[in-house]
């Protein structure tokens, strides 16, 4: 089996991130004071019921985050899930039923909807990309082009939409990019001057840092190339993944053919120029992975609202 990055499921680290984000959202909305409009107009004893409903079709993500909003704000509100993260939702369909203090429902509404809309938008766009490459062997991956502090949450939303997660950060994989190679070429003391040398130097470094050979081997080593000449140089070095950056369809097909002829287990990842119009043709070249920064940096918020009952 090829080496794979960690899938961002719902876990304690993600929950901790979301609680921190929620606390910031509460501060920016209430500034440690009150929702003065609601306090002025809604009696303390008023109770209410509402549905959280999608205004358009998509994929749900952020249900568990919305429930954390209730906990962090200490709202007198009960949440009943009708759908769960990763479920498809139709226009007009309810995701959840809420019941409790009318004041609390009104005060927490926007924070809950902001998280749900943002994460469901990412999940929905991801599913469109996954659907666009149906019938090929490629997979859709996210990138580190995420909203600062939202990375685990946004990668979780990609997972909910059927996509795959690339490395979480700089700490959990090696990705030798063009800028690393450009700087090394200008530095007389750099341990590597060419892409092939960079792979060798990186593996030697990992063996030094992690004396346990299994630990060293578990670290994914990926390198970016933007020409077939570079590709032919690094393929014999057998990195886990070769990133083919901004290559033409013809060059992608050539790279796949060269990899296959070498009976290599190296995974090939395409990036650059990827959108919903081009992604199927890219996948059809035979690459294994397609990384799409747009999943997180350009996803439109899914329109989700609160309907009073």
C-alpha cells in the first residue's frame, strides 16, 4: 500500500481547535457583554423552537461544531441532529431541531450558522471535485492553503465531502519544493544542490533524527518537479510522492508512462491549473493524486439558516 497522510477525522485535537475558534467567535460577537437587541425585546422566560435548514443542496459538515457552540456559550438550548457530518442535504431540508430559551437561540444563532455554512461549503465543493473525476483512479486532496487556525476544521470538512487530506502541517511530512531547491543551489554549504541529491540528503537526515528505522521510514518524502527532466532525475530515488507542478496534460501522461515502465510504486500528484473544468482531464492522465487549493481557499459558504417553528 502506498504511504498515506493522516486523515482528519473528528478527534480531540480538532475539538480543541474548534473550541478555541468558538471562544474567539463569541468574543467578536458579544465582546464580553450582551446581545442588547435580544435582551431589550425578548422576555427572559420566552421559549422557542427552530430548525437549522439548508437553503440549497450540499454536503453537511460542522454539526459537531455547532453543538460545541451551545456548550461553550452555555446556552439553554437542546440540539437534535437530523443529519450528520458527511450527509447529503437537499434544499429546504432540516439538519437539526433546536429548542430552548428564545434569548439563547437568538444570541447563538449566527455563530452556529457561520461554522456550519463555512464547513458545509468546503464539503460541498469537495464532493463536486470528487464527482468530476468519477471513473478514474485518481483521488482529490486538499492543501495547506487554509484559513489561519482553521486548518484541522477545514481538512475535516474536506474529509466529510469525500476528499483526501494532504499533510496537516510542516511537522508531519517532508515536501521538498522548488524554493527549497532554488535556495540550496545558491548556498555553498547546502547538503544538496539537485533534486535527486535533496532526496538522498533528506533521507539521511531522517535516519539521523529518528534512529528507529520504522519511524524514519514512516515519514512521507515528497518532492516537487516542474519539468520532465527533473522528474526523470528523481524517479530512481523512489520518493513516496512526486508532485508534478503545472505540467501540461501531455507531460503528465509521459510522467505516468515513465513511472509505469519503471514498475515504480512512486505516487504521482498533479497540481496547478486545477478547477472543475480541467480536473477530469487531469485525472484521466493516470496520476494518482490531484491537490486542489480551491477546496479550502475558494469554497463558497453553503446557505444555511434558522427557521422558527
